[in-house]
C-alpha cells in the first residue's frame, strides 16, 4: 500500500493506472492508424509516397491544371489560338466549365473560329469533335479537390471525435503533478486550438492553395501536444513511483 494517496498520477492505485494506460495505448495506436490512413488517402495525391505540401494542395484545392483542355492549350494546341482566346477558354475551365457560360461568354465562338476546322467530323481527323458540347465537357473537367460536402462531413466527425479524445488524454495529463501550471494549461488547450486551425485550414486550402502549410502546422502541433501529454502521463504513472513518493496534489497545488 502506498504511503499517501494524493491527487496525482504517481500515487494512484493500480486499477486506475491500468485503466488510464489501456486507454492511452489504444488511443496512441489509433493515432498511428490515422497517420497511415493519411498516407493512403492524401500521401499519394502527387504520385509519390509520403505526405508533402503538394499532396495537401492536390487533396483540398485540387490539381486544377489537370484538365485535358487546359493542358493541351498550354501544350500542343498552343499555336492554334492567340493568347487572348486561349486565356478565355482556360478561364472558363477554371470557373467550372459551365454549359451556359460556354455559350454566353463566347467560348463557343472561339472554338468555332479556332478549333473546329480540325475538331469536327468534316475534317476527317481522328480527334474529338468539338462542334458538340458533350465532347468538350469531359475534357474541361477540372480536379477541384475535396468537395464542400465531403469537407463538411469530415470536419464535423473530426471536431467531435478528436475533441473527445483530447478530453480524456487531457484529463489524465491534468493529474500529472510535475508540470508547471502555465505549461500544463498550455499543453492541454493546444490540441483544441490547433484542431480548429487544422480544420479551418482544410477549407482555406480548398479556396487558396497557399494555406496548405497551415494544415501541416495545425496537424503537427496537435500531434506534438498529444505526444507530450502521453509521455508525461506514462512517466508519472510507471517510472516516477519507482524513485519516490509524490505527495503533491496535481489539481490544487498549482
Ligand atoms: C490544325 C488542326 C487543329 C486545330 C486548329 C486545333 N486542334 Fe486540337 N488537336 C489536333 C490534333 C491533330 C490533335 C491530336 C494530337 C494532340 O493531342 O496533340 C488535337 C488534340 C486536341 C485535344 C486533345 C483531345 C483528346 O482528348 O485527346 C484537345 C483538348 C484539343 N486538341 C483542343 C483544341 C482547341 C481548344 C483548339 C482551338 C483553340 C484546337 N484544339 C485546335 C488538331 C487541331
């Protein structure tokens, strides 16, 4: 029997330590699985293994230059139309390649003047017939990354789920007696702040690819505070008691 039972991790009984430890270990494995899953869903977005800023841009903002139409207009079809007309078409692609806008903003006319002498059934060339909008639309489709509905779905799952995980990790860590008050409060609140930063940055990256680095800062800082709380809690439960008794009260002796 321990000499004193103060409110700190060090002097808890084995049952509570076992409960805390079991939880912390399973949550840590869950965290690692999440990192593996990120590698599969986002890590390969740029065609190379490993998570990079490009992956995040492609995942949330999309690979907006990847439509065939734009690639060709900057490639083998560049000589077919003056810059002004090519810009018009590319602009239309960037705005979502809307069918109504195809006619209203003069894209139909540009194509009639510049493209269909080759891109039509009459030319006899074995290339897509651009007199039909149906043949243009699939070539104008841009990869705009994650949809707003999928972002909303993933965001609310993460906000609810991760805040729950950090509630318990933070509660356990709050019983660590050896961490100065200010540092402890900071480490406990950090995951919540960076969770919001992380998720907000998905939406911001969807709108502007320059925010991709914020996704990394948000996610990385969250992982750092998780690791800190995990290690300190484990240390105070299992290693510290071997060396000494702890008669401090982690919650009151601040
Ligand atoms: C002088 C004939 C000619 C003109 C004019 C022309 N193209 Fe092409 N286009 C081709 C040929 C030949 C190919 C197939 C070879 C290639 O992909 O470079 C092609 C291929 C393409 C493709 C790829 C189609 C696919 O899915 O494989 C696109 C997109 C395209 N052209 C767009 C345009 C646009 C837009 C214009 C007008 C600004 C235009 N082209 C004008 C001859 C032409």
